[in-house]
């Protein structure tokens, strides 16, 4: 065979192999529809009934053209009619950064060892206190220009607590100066003042200096802080001026306060009625204004507000002093209004004097409860009506003075007191008694309308009067005035030593 024929035969053989290969390839695609896994294995050379045929040329020498799919591909999804919504905007940035987390708590501190308490300075020794007192006394002596009794001549040396002939007017106890008594010495100075004297002796317990010529205002350093144990203060019958001395309110341990017979003016400080006093004498000054409403808070046994310029009514709170008040004197002021029934609650009182004022109205029936009463003086007022029989039955009465009022009637019990010279009811409007006001004067008085604000209270009786013993009518006692003489409050109305 010639070379040309050999080449032609070879070309035909290649073409034949190509067609056979194409045929098997089409069959493999058809079978893949029926059995995808088996067709795949045929293509990659595994599985099926027909063994794989090795290609005549390497795989990269020929790439068959892509075959059209047997079934058409699904159409693409339609374009949306509206564009999809925009995603929500991100949240706005906070104006302030978020707070930082709190720092962890600090570790507990170890317990602090307390400092030892500070020791208070030791009290001054008696020698130091005496030396200081002597220095103060000698300085005060230089301010005295007149000493009628000559006691300042004894204020020399250092034997204040050793020699009784030295330092007359001063009293010692336990080597300390505890009392000063200048009563009635009639010192004079230019000026004579207690400033820097009384507070210069902090051990004082009693200070009496009545009836001298101390002037100016009462020193403002009289207090418990400066004189811690001061419990008696008598500055009466001097020439003190100004307003109520608030300095004495700081002396909280006072039990005796005597400011009478000076020239102190203005209202009384209500705080004075909160002090734990036994005796409070404010009479014979120039005090004015109303009596403080807390009058009943006083702890005093003896109270005198006489001979001042007080106005207004007697406070109803006076009844709260029923457990302590023994004697009270409002004599010679300018008090008005009616007598409060609360006065009848003073079950311990033996002296009540509201004479020489402008009080009006009837005497309250509660006055029959004053079963310890010895002296009652309501004279020189504008009281009227009938004198209560219960008042006249009080067995302890020694003096009942109702003169210079406008009473119109007394009963049998009160008439018995007339016979005993216990009752003085002259210059009233009782028709059948002697020594009464003229009818014209009584008529003029009753033409003016006078009423108490609480008339019902005047008939209130805060006790069981029938439980009290009746007055001993057969005693035949005569009015002697001894009760007034014995009275502590009335004694305060007398000027001290001249």
C-alpha cells in the first residue's frame, strides 16, 4: 500500500472514531436526565454498562462545543415595580458619652485607734483662788469713795479666810470666798459699779448688796458660766436703771432673786418665770407692759410684782402654780379685766393681793376653794355683785379686805366676818351697811356696761367645797393683822436697810 493511501485510511479512521465518540456522548447526556448519578459516573469514567473508551488524543487537544440544553432555562425574576425600602438610619450618636462605671469601692480602712481622752485642766488651787479674790477685792475698794461703816479698812493683808476681824463683809468656806454681804453699808462711788467685781470671784454662792448706791445697768457677766454656784442674788434698793437684766437669766441655779426698789423699766422677760426660784421680788420698779402669759410656770413660793406699771389682765396660767405658790402680790399696778377663776386653784396660797388696780366683775365662786387663805386684799378696784358666801366660809381667813369697790350684797356668812373684824367692806354699794358710797356714785357706776369675757367661768368651782371644814364661828377671834405681818411677800414691800 502506498503512503498516500495509508494517510487517507488513517484520516477516515479518525473521523469514524469521532462520530462514534459523539454518539456515545449524546447517549450519556440522555441517560443523565434519567439517572443523574449514573450519567455522571459515565462522564468521569466510572459505573454504567459501557466501559470507558480512552480518547485518541489527550483531553486538552480538543474541546467539544457546548450543547444546547434539552429544556429551556427558567426566565429571570421580574424587576420589582418599586425599589426596595431603604434600610433604617443608624441610631443617632448620644450627645454625652455613657457614664463611666463606678469605681470599685475602696478597701475598708483599718480601725482607727481612738486617742486617749484629753484631761481637763486641774481646778485652781485654793491658794490661787484666794489670791485672785484678794486682788479683785482690793481693786474694787479703790472705787469706793464713801464707807460710812468703815469696813473697807479691814480689807488689808492676805488673811481673808483666817482672821475674822479682816475682810468684813466676806464669808469663807473651805478656804474659798463663798458669800458677800454688803447689805445696808451705803457705799458710794464715782461711779460705784459691780462690773468686774462679782464675776471676779467665781466661787461665790451668795451675793447680797441691798441699800447701797450701785448705779448703771446690772452687769452682764452674772451667769452660771462665770459664777457656777450662785444661788442667791440681792441687788435691791440701789440705783440700777435700764431694762430687765437678761444677765441674771444665765444664772440658772438661782433660787433667790431680789431686784426690788430700783429703776428698772420695760417689760419683764418671760424667761424669769422658768427659773427654779423660791423667791422672786420685782416690786417697786418701773416695769410696764403685760404680765407674761407664762406666769404660771413659775416655781416661786413668794412672788411680788407690786408698785409697777403693769397693764392688762392677770394671766389665766396662774392656776398652774397651784403646787407651789404661797403668796402673790399684784398691789398697785394698772391691771384691768376680770379676776380669772384659775386663781381659785391656788390651793396652797395664804396671801393674795390685787388691790389698787382697775379690776372689774364679780368675785369668782372658785375663790371658795382657797382653803389655806389667810389674807386676801381686793380693795380699790371696780368689783361688783355679791360677795360669795363660800369665800366667807374659809376657816383660815384672818383678813378679807374688799373696801372701795361696788359690791351690792353680802350674805350671812360674810356678815359674821364683819362681826369678827375679819371683813372690811367699807365704801361699797350695800344699802343696809354703814360707811358706803353715795347712791349717786353707785348709780353712775352701774350705768356703764361692764361684762367679763367669760361670765360662765365665774360660777365654776374646781373643788368640792362641802369637803372643807366650816369656819369656827364661836372662836370669837378679832382681826389683829398678824397674818400680814408674818407674810414674806408683804415684808418685801418695805424698803430694806436705809
